[in-house]
C-alpha cells in the first residue's frame, strides 16, 4: 500500500512539473512570436545615443552584444535594440570606432578581437524593422572607402543586397544618385577590385536590381565601372 501511495505521489509530482514546464515553454514561444515591429512600438526611429568618448561607445557595444547573445525571445530583442542604437551612424563614425587614423592612432575596436564580431552581429540583425535597419546600414556606407582591417567590404552590406534585394532596394531608392553610387563603390572597393569574385558579385547584384529598379542598377554599373578605372 505504501509503495502504491509513493508511486501516486511521484506521478502527481511529475504531472505538476510537466504543467509548469509547459506554461514556461508556452510563455517563451509567445515571446518569440512577437512581431519585430513591437520592439520599436514606443519609437518610430532609433534615437541617437550620446557618448562622451568613442571608447565609451565601444564598451557599450560590447556590453549590449554580450547581453543579446546571452538572452532569448523578447529580452534578446530589447538588447539588440540597444546594440543597434549604440552602433555608429556614419562612415566617419565607423572609422573612429573600428578604424585607424595616422594622427589619432587605433580606434577602440581596431585591435580588439571582438571588433569584427561586433560588425558581423550588426550585419546579421533580424529583429530591427527593415526601414530603420537599412537606413542606418546605408548611412554607415555612404562615402565609404576601403581601408583594410575592419573598414572594408561595406561592412557586409553586399550580403544584404544579394539576400534581401527587395527591401534594400526600397531603402536605397530614397537617396540621391551620388549617395547611392558611393555605397555601391564601397561594396566593390578593395586593393584589387578587378577580380573574378567581385565581377561575379557585381553581375548578380546588377541582374537582381534590373528586375526592381533600373535607377539602382545603373548606379551599380556606374560605380563598378568607375572603380575599375581608379588606380590606387
């Protein structure tokens, strides 16, 4: 009798534990299904963060990145929003955080082993609404020029052009021809831009843009052609 009683108590405990676990899982799933637009429910655009120094900005980027990687669901999205807001807003600012200046020396994340990881995480963000995300992504590439190390390859923007062409094209179309061409130039820029890999990427991006926006396709061609005639 005692054995039966013990078994019943055990089954009851397992049943209760499973119910609690199910509630927790349902709660997590519910958070994960929240549309990414809700992250920015209280603000239409990301307000600029104010940092006293670029070192402080770099420290916050690393902190927010770490928190985002440690978190899940809605909490992760909140940390990614902080990371996104703290990220530079222009090419010049990117250089001051990740680059190297002959007079100023190395930027805070120039020699940092996580410097490339910070840029990579930004390039793969999926929780930020497209209109806001690509506005900043384009901004950090306008006027961009290859400088090796972290300041190169348009910070991964070419991947977005190839994988999310429709959304990127919509965002790019809001800019002037000069700004658009400077972005494309940075995409293909490098010490030796005339190479097979670059040509293949150019042909693919150009063909995709031709289906969406001829103005962007023309800008892409102009930039690539001019780049190949530029000597370093």
